[in-house]
């Protein structure tokens, strides 16, 4: 499998200063992962575990208060690793939209509320494509059609579109220059079930047709089950399990993953399913050892004192838990 993005021991922290006091939020803490060509890679976990920060880090979007404290981020361009963090701003900007693009939480961040959709499409094309300007509109219409979206949206302002349609237009925008990899942050949150389904179908269609890679962040395990091919489970700034999605649902290895799957509603449920006991820890002073130990029903003293390392139980399926041995 061809690697597209590789993070090695990434440490991305928010550094905040209040009244002369420093607070460091360790949102991504020693995370290593590889994203392969053509897959839909999911990142799951409760709110606040660092999913969005991991996406920002993979995008090399490290603006204060977020800072990279350690690790390496490589994009594989022409099958060679390129250290993105050391690139000049201009070089990084050139990679945006063409090699990697981003669908942030809330489509209004991308669509300018006082501009027609057409103008936002034209801006991207103008800054990245060397072609006759007259062909830009044709390119935009063609792209929307390929994704099954009506070209009349180009004449509209963002507020004239429904939430679901706005999100689909944002996805169309992010895929306009056919990037090799798209990072999507909670693309279905705040949408009703019908709009959610339309967005999921669009993501699947894009992946099938453009054969690109999608990294999908959502706390919704149901969406991971429907869409992703491989996934990572994050807990308190760390990846605690990673593997093929089917296998994770069939045979979850980490107690936290088991909780996430158990709390999913099933057809025929007569009462609410139990949630995960306790609440996520502070990322300013996370628990010692395994960060999940204060909430884990199997925790021992060792879990409190030592941090478990990853153990690969089946090919490509790994988890960090002492229950697995090691
Ligand atoms: N701009 C910021 N400044 C300071 N702290 C931040 C900032 N953004 C996020 N954080 C903190 O970093 C931690 C991880 O947040 P992050 O948004 O990455 O989590 P998440 O899993 O994506 O959650 P959600 O789904 O709620 O966005 C949280 O403690 C959050 O409060």
C-alpha cells in the first residue's frame, strides 16, 4: 500500500497564557500514524480527545496557540517523504487544495457569507490553475455535475442553501482540484438524518470516482461503521487502537473501544444504552500510566504506573493495553 501521509511521534500542544501563568493542553501527545492511498481512514473518540487537533496537525496548520512540540510529519510526494513542517509557507500553500484539502467543522468557515458560491470556486481556480479564465466556470459546473449537485448553486449565497446542501457544496469545493487526500472534520454533525445520508453518500462517491484518500473525523461510531475502511480510536490525546474498521467492530481490543461500540444504539433497544462511566480527563494534567485507567473496569496498579505500548494482535490491528499482554 502506498503511504501518502505519515506522522511520527507527533506532539501538538496548545499553549495558553493567563495572568502570566502558562497552561499547556496536550491535545495530540505522541501520535504516530500512516495514511495510505485510496482508503477512508476514520478517527473516532469522545468530544475533546484531540481529533480536530490531529487533523490540524496533519494539515500542518499549526497556528498559535497550537504548536508542534515534537515529531515529524511527512507527505509522500512522488513516492518520496517530504518533511512538511520545514517547508516554506509558500510551498505549503501550493500543496493545499491540490495534494491535501480540508473540510473544517461548520461549512460557513470556508464559504464567504457575502460572496456567491461561484466567486469562492473562481478564487480557488484562479489561484491554482493556469488556464484561460473563461474555462473556470465550465470546470466548476462539470465538477458539481460529476458529484450530482445542481449547477444553480453557483449563483447562490451560502445562506440561501440548506445546511446539508451547504455542506455538500463545501465538499465539492474541497475536491475541486482533485486532491490526493481530503481531511474532513465532523462533516455530518448538526445535520438531520436525511442530509447526513446525502453527505455520506457524496463522500463515498468521491472516493470511488476520484480514488483519493479521505480522513474522516467523527465522534459518531455509526458513521465510521458505514463509511471508513480503517480507523483509529483516540483517547485523551493518544491513539489507543487502530485497525481495519470491520475488525475493530467485530473484535475490539481496547476496553475504551468496547465501550464506544457498546453505547451505539441498536434496532429493538427498549431502553437507553449505558454510556461510558466517568468523564474524559483534563489534557493539562492527564492521568499517569494508561490515560484510560481511572475509567477502566479492568485497571490494575500497573495501568496507573506504566504507559502501555502498542501490541499488534492481528496484521494491522493494534492496541495499547496491558490486557493484551506485554
Ligand atoms: N484553539 C484552542 N485553544 C485552546 N485549546 C483548544 C483549542 N482548540 C481545542 N482546544 C483544546 O484541545 C483539546 C482537544 O480538542 P479537539 O477540538 O482537538 O478535540 P475533538 O476530539 O476534536 O473534540 P470536538 O469533537 O469537541 O471538537 C480540548 O481540551 C480542547 O479544549
